[in-house]
């Protein structure tokens, strides 16, 4: 599968979050050509500010492979990770991060541009339009 196809899977997770009245961010983690974790934001349901899609996906992936380091894995997430999630991505030593929409207000690049592990490759802008549209639709309904 391509980056776009995996990101579409992350968008399915983001739609689940939207449907559950969570901020619509979704994530999947791929290792050796296979999706090993799927997640979406659960901060409202769990009443937990750390229950971001990326955090949920990292926990699930580590459990799946039986280890905390995900250096052979790629995380696909619909929106640029926040500094907290970027820190977790660094600690997990993810091999690659692919995200859709940039987050100018809360993204890691604004607050902690050097937080990722030095070997983590980053690709941005994959399905950015779809990710942005879902976020705008969600927040328009909140205003």
C-alpha cells in the first residue's frame, strides 16, 4: 500500500472520533507492510488529556510487537502531532512519521521542532485536504 492508502485508513479512524464527538484525529501504525495498530482520539470518552490518537496507537503497537521501540514502523496520523505526542514518538524511536494537515497552533513544529528522534523520517501533507476538512467540519459544529 502507498502512503495515501494508509492515510485513508487513518482518516477512517478520524471519522470514528468525529462520530463519537471527539476531535477527529486518527492514526495507524504500519510495520513491515502490515497495520499493527489503529486508534483515534479518546480524550472525551476517557476524560484523559493524554488519550490522543498517536498515544493510543503507540501503546497498541508496542503491545502488538512485544516491545517499546517502533524503529521499523511508520505512524500515519491525520494531523501534525502535538509536542506531547511527538515526545512519545521520539521515545518509541519510530522510524517514520507521516501526517496530513499541519497544526499551526498546537503542532510540535511550533513548540518543539527538534523533539523527534534524529533518525525519524517525516513526510507531511498526505491527504491534508481531507484531514483539514474534517477538522473544520467538527469545529464549525462547536461554534
